[in-house]
C-alpha cells in the first residue's frame, strides 16, 4: 500500500478488519504509565461534567476513565467489535469515523484522539481536523496524541501484527503543528514523550478559539 497515493476512504475497511480481529486482545492490554499520565493531564484541563467525545475510542478504556471521573462521554470508533467492548463498559458508544460523525455541531467541550489520527493520510488530515473542530464548542479543547517527529513517512509498518497491516502517517513536529494551525486551532500545549522501543510520541492539546479571542 503506497503511502502517498492512499486516501482516507480506502483505508476504512482494512482498518475496520484489522481492529475487529484484535479487539478482544486489545481490551486485555495494560496501558503504559506515560499514556496514563497524558490522559490524566488532559482530564485536569476539563471542568466537572464537561461533555467529551473520544474518537478512535478502541475498547473504551480511556472513555471509561473519563466517565468515572465525572465527564459526560460519547465514544466513537469505526470498528463494530471495539464499540461492543465500549458498550459492555456502560459507555454511550457508536460506530463512526472521523468524517462521518453523527453528532450535532458544537456539542462537545472536549475531543480526545489518542493514537488514531496517525491512520489518516496527510492529504485528508485537513478535512478530518475540520470535521473534529466542528463538533467542539468555542473554547473547547482537543487532545491529539500520535507517534512521529523524526521524519515524515506514510504506509504500513513492516512488522505490524494486525491483519491486514495498518496504514500509518508519521509527521514531523512542524508538520503536525502546521496542520493544527491551518485548521484554525490555537496550541495550548505541545511536548514530545519518549514512548520506548524507538517510538516518539507527540502530545498536542489544542483549543477552538472563542469568538473575539
């Protein structure tokens, strides 16, 4: 699968198949401490009762955490098997992808996207960011967590254990921040995290500006 020629819509079915097949396994995995720290740091930005949409929610581990800590949560994932795991945790969960979010505009105080936007080709990332921005209320916060930083690459990983192999877009810091700015977000925080095993995680907290700000 050549990176530069692939479009978002072409990736949905292969990604759905890959994540459906590994849903039960992923639900049993333990999150690394740095992921827990990133999640808590974002929660600490939000007021009690804030309404949060998690996209690429997987089996709902993070959504369940946010719900247990007083937020009103909606979980979305393109994998029906993942969504069933979310619902088993008592979450309001729906099968949706980034460009087809069946939620009202400006209806969330926060959007959380942990390690899912890295499956979006650069060509389609502006449209995806615009879609996610549209569901945020003015002043709302958006967490984006992806791997990247050293160089820009697109395509499947050679050693991916999912079948079919998943598409990844790895972006430099400048690229990622450039996409965020072009989509109309203000940067609240950006920092890299050493994720181990040669991976560098990019943690980005954005804000949809309020009118007149």
